[in-house]
């Protein structure tokens, strides 16, 4: 007979997923989201989120703890905070609802004490002056003064959709001034050499542009593929 406690309908709490080696997470710190997005096909990542930490140089990089909540309710986000380990990113599917904030300044204090790397919220935040002090990344769809309920239901560490981005527990979440990208855990190791090569290519192009010696063959080759005479 199973000893796993049965959760009532609408509630589920699964263990934190440890799917990416810590050294791989560390290797991705500072990787631009644009590089990861380019290497993943340019059609991935969150849409419609704004950063509220007021620091263009702050980077987000860590494994995802996923939360699905009833719009306007943050009970399971509090549970996620108690589960989180240093460096984790709490990613919240709040269905894009902006009528009630899901996280605020008191939760920011808890998250910073626990070493949480940041939040990605498909919903609203509040106490934005506190978030603007920086020190922890937060991306959200909007903000409102109206606070949340704590009634549930909700689910923790299940696959979710957040601002058009599929996120599974333990996936790698990257964020910077350009936005947020999720790298599936199974692709993290193979993506690392790709983003490094991408950075090297961009450095070479940037150096040529600065020297006034751009490489027209880059675009001529693309035109020839389309059958254009060049």
C-alpha cells in the first residue's frame, strides 16, 4: 500500500527536481538570453513580462521550481518558498491575471533570506518600490496594490505554461534585460557549446563592424540560397 499522502482535488506538491548538475548551472551564469534564444530557434521564451528589479545588469540563472495557482491566490507560492534552495527560480503560472498581486515585499524578504535567485510571474506583483531596490530578479506581467488570497488550490512542481513559455520542474531559467528564456533540462548540456560558439561569432562580427570592415559575404550567401544574383 502506498504511503504517499493523497492531496485533495486541485492540490499537488511534488519534490523539488534536481535535474541539472550545479556546474552546468554555473556555466550558464551571464549567458545572454538573446544567445540562448537564438540557439533554441528564436521562437521560444516568455512574452509580455516586464522586469521590476530596476537593474539592467542583473542576470537570472537557476533551476525552476514551478507553481500553478488559482488566479489571485498565492498559497502554493508560500509552499514553494519553503521548499526553495539557494539559486532556485520560482516560476508561476497565474494565468496572466492582473486583478490581484501574487507576490509582494514580504515574500521578497523571505526569498532573499533563502537565497532564491528570482521570480517569473505570469500575473501581478505589488510593493514595486521594494522590488526596485534590486538584489533579486523579478519578472511579471503587471502590478497592482490589491493583495492575494491564500485559499488555494494550486500545484507545485508540475509542468506549466508561463507567459507563453513551457516550463517543467528543474528546467534552466535565464533572465536579463532582454527577457526570460527557459532551457529544457535535457538540452542544457548540448546548448552550452552552442551559446559559446554563438558569442564568439558575435564578437568577431562586432569587431569587424567597429573597424568598418563588415563581411558582406554573410548576406550574399543568404541571397544566393534564395536564387538572387549577387
